[in-house]
C-alpha cells in the first residue's frame, strides 16, 4: 500500500511562531533599550546589569501574563461560539444543514453536491464541520493560552539575555555602541529567521524589525542621556 503523502503547511506554526517572534523581539528591544538608557547616564556596569536583569524578569512575566489573558479571551470567545453552535444543532438540525449547504454553494459547489457534502460531514461530526467552515475554528488555529504564555515568556528571556551577555563581556567605555550594534544584528537575524519559517520575504522582515528596534533604542538612549546630564 502506498504511504500517505504528508504535506507541510506553514500555518501549522502560526500559533507558536507569532508568540515566539513577538517575545524574542520584545526581549531584545526592551532590554537593549533599557540598558542603553541607563548606560547613557554614566552608571557603572554593575548598575546597568542589575537594571537589565530586572527588566528581563519583569518583561518575561509581563509577556506571559499578557499573552495568556489575550489568548484566553480568544479561547473564551471560541468556546462561546461553539456552545451556541452546539445548541443550534440540537434545536434546528435541518436549518444548520441548510446553512452549511449554503456555505459550500458560495464556495463553488452546485447545490446538490453541496447538500451531499454537508450531509456527510454533519453525519460524521456536525459540530466540527460548522466550527471549521462556518466559524473558521480549526485544530491548527485554535487558541492555546498556556502554550502562548510559555512561548512568549521563554522567547522574551532568550531575546533579553543577548544584550545582557554582550554587556558582561564589553568594556564599559564601549558598552553603548557595541550593545546597539549587536542588538541590531540580533534583531535582523531574528526577523530573517522568523520570515524564513513563516515563508515571508526575508529582507523585508529583517529590515522592518531592525528599523523599529533602532528607533526604540535611539529614543531610550536619548532620554537617558538628557536626564543623566541634568541630574
């Protein structure tokens, strides 16, 4: 018997990829910006590192909590829609069959075939058919709050540790230019990797995250420099 062909679809990664890229990008940008802002006040390496570590911990927890709350809200909405659909299927199965038939007609099937497809799918898994084709909820795209929270926290910490490691091995006099340059390199690499995995244009993604990262770091450095000069 011929083995089944397993197709690879990039949407299978969309749940964790979005949270992972967002978390790592946030970790690099916020920590590097924080370090540069404090370094601009002429604080010592120990003080800058302490602030950076505190920013890493606070940022990772904030990302996890925010992502969990956000994705939980999505999951609650999906759950409410599924419960409503379950009730409608129990109260009006014929109406729901007609509704699913109309959906397949609008997608290009003639009505007799659409009716046959809807009937067979509803006989096997009525709620699953309506969730997928009426509500747009599938196993691949369904909300997973815990997975998103852990991915965001972990990748934020992984991103944030990069400028901190750079800080630890860089002489104080070179901290600002070296961390800025290395962080932009990290951001460009992250943007390129994320684009490659997601099937997007690599150069555009890398340039996009590098530009916004550079802007954030420049503004934070400017605030630290101005306030440090006046204290």
